[in-house]
């Protein structure tokens, strides 16, 4: 093919989402050298990716500016034909934002692309997938990465009412005519790249040998869909729901084996007072924190079906009972209130913790059930439990861990969590916002704790090392470690001392020698 500098043919694959776009782009990358030899340039870079995101977010000035720069670079190419591919050229995938329409700005997006890429001749390729099948695939994608919907019917009601591609494409077809090519989507992974290449000159298309194409975004199984829907429905902390979902998408989570350690820690655990105890009054409190109680056994059998309990829900309209929690039956009723709407598995977790905070004849059974819950269904509960209950669970691992690693994880997580509660509580008493920024970078008051070093913003790795060590400890046992990892993720996703430090650093562009990478979680702060 004769090459020349100047006006080019630009073929833009605009998707849409869930029509094999990732497989097409992977194939184009593999075929890039072969295409170049035939006078075709596959243009894919951070610039084209950013332009697509600008279109998705309806930032038209930025999108046009980026495309104008791309147009200039296309002019200087030796190839006569240029390929661009990105599904966000159509707009956002439905469910990614709260907008209810399907690609509401499609025509405008295409107009801006054609105008910004002048003087080049632009054509567009759109793959049309059967509407209900497309919506279902979009819903599955939503389940994998977002938490807004947990029922397919609700998703369809929001986005699929009267969806018809013929009508949706009528206006773009009127505006662009033959320059908008609509191809029928086929499930065969090779079909997408073959269809796109068919829009090139015949001599080029026939010269390209399409490599084997792997399906990139596989749909979750029916069992995984049910698990993902449950996570979305029950999520206590949506920002970290991806962690539980990642366990599901890697394959059905299986029960972890019991610890090989057979000696349960003594309970109650309080040892004799140390000689010359430095804090005798506090020791009195410590030695009396576990009381002996001869309570009834209202726990289920040790072999109870935990998966069934995870599927059953507590009533959502339970009133707060006026009962004293000393009676274990009353405590169970109080848990019904505090965990209303949650699963019966979360209630059993709370009930076993209630037993294990006391010295009763049923410690062994409660301990057995507690560890079964976390070995077999931990990935379910980390998403469902409030942060308060995560800390209570960590305390229970501290007292009743099956091995030293679990007890260490429980200790680290309990004190990490409670010291944060103390500090953030004090900040609230002072009337300071959790997501505030620091007006100054250095300490402003006199240090009245001799030997306790101060730090300046951006001038310490204290926060980074604290979190890194906590994660190191979490990695020492897969059962208890799951809880501490979830807690660390919630810290990373919340307003607190760590985010305030990093946000202030980011805003004021603080970077001190030796601490350039000392972000609280070893990556730049992201709001």
C-alpha cells in the first residue's frame, strides 16, 4: 500500500461495552507489527485512553483537545490508515454512574470525534448485541465491580426500559450514514476482530492471519452471581466489597483447615499479678474483666449448617428490647436488634463472642463454633459485619485464637482499632473533621510526653511502617488475617489520621528526602 503524509483514513471501534472489546484490543496489539507493514497503524496509548475517559465523563473540551493532538500525530504518520479502539468512546458503561440512560450522548461523542480529527476521514464501528443479553452481561459486570444493585430485575428496570438499538442508533445513523458501520455481535472471540478487520481494504484484510483469541472478560458462574448479589445486598462497607468479591471470582471459597495446634489457650486468661505490679488499681480491673457465669446453652449444635445460616436473614424491623444483657437469652435478643437485617450467621458470630467474653461451661463449644464460622464463612462475614464487629472479632482471636499467629493478629488488630477509635473520638470532641486537612506541617504545641517523638507532615515513615507491619502480621494466618486485612482496607478507604496526613501532603506537594514514598499505604493518596 502506498504511504503518504497528510489526510488519512481513521477507523474508530467504539464498542460498545460487553461486546468483546477487550479481546479486540488484545488482538490488535498482537497484530500491530503485521498491520504496520500493511500501512495500518493501531494507535493505542495513555492519550487515547484518557480521551475515551473524557468522553465517558462528558468532558468535551478536554476530549477535543486530546483528539486534536492525536489528529496532528496521525497527519505525520507514514501509514495511510489508523485504527482506534475504546468502548468508552460511547460513554460510560451503564451502572458505573447513577445516570439511567444508555449512552445518552452517543451522537454528540461521534460529532466531536469527527470534528477534532479533521482533516482525516473518520468511520465508526459499533457492535450490536441482542438487548436482553447485553443488559444481562452489563449486570454481571456491575456485580463484579460495583455495589449499587443486587437484583437483575432492578438493574433492568433502571437501564433496560424500552432499550432498542435500532432506535438508539437512529440519530447517529442519520448524522453519519455509511460512516457508522453497525456489525452484529457474535460470542466467538475471533468474530470481533474479524469483523473490525473486514472494514479495511480487502487486500489488507485477506493478508492478516488472526491469532487465537482468548475470551478476556468471562461471565461469572450462576453460583458466583448469587454470591456477588449477596455481597452487594449485605455489604456494610461498599468501598471494600471488592475484597470479598475477589475471593468469589477466584473460585468458590472453600473452608480452611483447622489449626494444627491442639492446646486451647487458658480461659480465663488472666495470670497471677506480677511482682511489684506497676499499676495495681488497673490490675484489679484487668483481673476482673472475665466473670464466671452459669448461663444456659442456647447455641446451635456444633455441626450446624453455617451456609444455611448465611442465607437466612434476621428481621429488619426489630425494636430495641429493654432487657439486661447478663442473661444470655436477653443478650441474644439484643443482638437481634443490633444486627437486624443481617444474616443469622452474623448473629451466631455475635452470640459466640458473647459467650467467649464470659467464663461459662460452654466455652469449648462457643470456641468451636466461632472458629468454624471464620474458617468456613469468613469471606462472607468480612463484607457483612460493621467495623465495630470486626474489632470485636479481632479481640476474640486475641483471647481464643487457635494458634499463636491468630492471637498475635487479634492483639494487633484490637489495639490498632481501639487506639484509632480513641484518637478519632478525641478529634470529634475537639470539633475537628475526620476528612480535614492540616493548616500547618509541623507540631504547634509543646510536647508533654517526654521521649515520644513528634513528626512533621511528609517527614516520617511512622504511619507507613505501622500499616506495613500490621499487614505483615495479618499474613501469618489466613483465617484471622482475613479480618485484619478487611479492617486495614476500611482504614485506607476512610477519613482518619492516615488519610489526613496523605491528603495534606498531596495538596501541599510535600516531598522530603528519604520520605518521598512514605505514604500511609505506600501509594499516593487518592480521594
